[in-house]
């Protein structure tokens, strides 16, 4: 019986692999301009669309301990031969693809103006049926393996394109936000800033069984100095974690908004930062935002932005797209403003 089960599992895996190959072949045919009738073909063509505008979209595949992951890299226009640009790693949420996230956030339009690369890896549906990054599966090493594969994608971009290795940051939404936090704690010297939008407090879950409780805010995260200390030595843990931006809607029913405060608190404790007075910001008819900065020696190491009336969606994202709320303040601008300030502070130091 066990042998029959293993054969069935192998057969199912091969079937899924064949279906994925067939889909890739179909997409390649569509890209070559062949017209294929039917609603399914039109839907596939729609999924292939990337944001329009100046610059290039470069496709690639990165291979690491977690397997292979496809990605798209946005390269701004008119790149000079002597120019090295920052890189922002963008991690999509569950139910999204890298293309969906690019369309929703419109980060490439900002990257064209501010001149930085944007890397959009994509989760493989064989690794997670819902397209979620496996940020929670620490018990059996799946999360760490996937984080290493994402870092391999960053390294590949650095080798192939003129990326400034001293100006790399990571941002994500939902499961992508939680994976961004894992990357920052596992590889704190590689990322100079991290932004979490609607994510779970780092370390709050270690298995699929505990992930749901963590999303609902029922599990408290551990001290981050312990996690960071494993990578770089406990003495350095308090000073080496990259600065963090936390964005979360107070109307989020998927990931409890309490995770935002928990994340800010544990990150501030790990970096010895103290909270400043909360301030409220509102522009026009957009959702208002409560902001609390945590500082050490005058430098903001954690910034907590709680958006009023925002659900589980990218704030200020493109309209009429899933997990995107155009009525919120622009998370895209907030992320890049925070990240670029950290780059500037390191340049001065």
C-alpha cells in the first residue's frame, strides 16, 4: 500500500509538472504573437501583461535550496555604463503573482523616476498551492530554504546587472511581508531596509498549524535579538538589524492589525529604539494614517504606519485590482521614501 501511495504521489507530481510545462509553452506561443481563440487564451494573455512605461522587464530563474523560482526584474531606462543602482526586492502576497504585484503597486513607474531596479520573484504553485511564500514553516526548514532561494535571486541580479550591493532593500505584502521580515533577520547584513505591509510579526509562527493563530494576532513573537544573533553573534544583534517600515490597515480582517504593533515593538527592542509621539496624517480624501517612529540616537530605526479604514490591501494601489486599495495613502511612495532615507544615512555614516 505504501509503495502504491508513493507511486501515485510521484504520478501526481509528474502530471502537475507536465501541466506547468504546457502552460509555459502556451504563454510562449502567445508572446510570439500567435492568436489563439477562446476565453482561456485571453485570460492567459491578460496574466502576461506587465506595467507599461519606460525601461525594460527582464525575465529569469533563480535556483537555491528551496528549488527554482521565476522572477522579473525591472530595469530603468537610459542606464549609463558607469552607473550602479539600488535594488528593491518586492514579494507578493497569497493569491498573487509577481506580475499582479507589479501592476498593483506600480513600483516600476516610481523606479523609472528615482532610478532603481525592482526584483519581483514569483512563488511556485507546487511549493504552495495558494501562491503564498512559506514564511511560517521554520520547523522543517522550508521557510529558511525558500529565503535562501530568494537571496539567490538577489545575488543573480547583482551578477547580471549593475546593482549597488550596498543599497539593497526588501518589501512585501501579507505573506510577502512576513517573508521579507524573515529575510531581514536571516541576512541582516545584506538588506539595508525592510518594509512589511499587512504581515505577521516575525517569529510568531513556526509551522502551518501555528500560522493561522499568528495571523489572528494570538501568538506573541519572540525577541528578535535571539534570531538575529544566530546569524551574526548575539553582541551585534542589537545594532545590525536593518531599519523597518511597518504598514497595516486597521480594518484588516485577514491579518490582525495587532501584528503591526507587535512587529514594531519587537524590532524596536532588538534595535534599542524608543518610540516618539504618535502623529496623524491625512491628505485630501485618502485614508488617514497614524505614524509612530522609534528612534535611537536621532535616527528612525522603526516606523509604524497604521492606516485607518484600510483592509488587507496595498495602500494607494492601482484601482480595481485584488488586494489593492486606491483610497489609501501611497504605500509605494512611503516604502521608497523610507528606503532611500536609509540608503542616504548609510552613505553619510
